C-alpha cells in the first residue's frame, strides 16, 4: 500500500466522521448515520468518476473504501456515546488534510483522461467538496463551502499548482507534496484567522416612487 493510497483512505475516514457527526446532530438512526457518512466520504469521487466516464468508480473497484467509511462512522458513534464529543478544531484540521488529498487525487484522475485544464481544476474541487455539499443538502443545511472560511478556494489553488508542476515535468512526488501542502496551508490559515471571501449582502431598498 502506497503512502498516497493510505492518505486517500485517511481522507475517506475523516469525511465519514464529519458526515456521522452532522447526522448525529440531526438525531438520525444508525442507518441514516452510515448513509450520510458514506455520501460525505465517497460522493465527490463518485460524481467525478461518473462525469469522466471512469468506470467502475473507485469504491466499486475496491471495497476497502466502503469498509473504512463504515468503520469510521461506527467508531464515531461509539466514541461520542462512551467518551466525549470530538473536538471540532481537531476535526477541522483532519478535514483540511483529507480535503487536500482528495483535491489532488481528483486533479490527477482528470488529467489522466486528457481533459482541459479548466475541467481538471473543476474535477479536483469537486472531488474535495461535493461529498460535503451532498451531506449538507440532505441534512437541510447551507453547504459549508458557501458560508464559512475559505474552503473550495483552497482546492482551486492546490489543483492549479498541481497542474502547473505537472506541465513542468517535475517529479510526481514533488507535484503531490507541494499541491497537498498548498491546499492544507491555505485551509489551515483560513481556520486559524477566520479568512473568507467577501460576502454579497443584498440590501433592502425602498421601491422607487412611480409617481415622480
């Protein structure tokens, strides 16, 4: 098992944990928790593979992905029930690591299918964030990427860096390392200093007086 495959499984576990926690806040039963955990951890990669016609999708080729997601969700339930709630800061840091790995994997897969650069960036971002968007929509929440600190923007930066290094024919390990660190550093800085993009506030205005 390569180190990057191990990081991929770690990302699956982290996102499954976040999905399980959101499902727990909604008081879902065990089946609901498992479904949300699997969607959160594997939804982005599944959507990417479906769009790229990359069949069979990753978790069908290798059932370890499903197993890791299920075990992470069950472990989360047991941990919260018998010990104490998972510290949110620690989860955010782990989530940032999983986000970075998933983004680079998505970009790699897209480039292997000879798609344009813009599509490769979109596939990288999608792999990192789509599972969380699905989770939040199902749980009737505003998706995290639309109202919290910089999230998808970090994925875009990491994907662009990976593509640039790939086109410069640098070593694959260097490409992956620098790209993962790019996403990780930006996301952690956003968490630490609450950095975000400018928000759009629609101000209520009095309607114009049609008699004038």
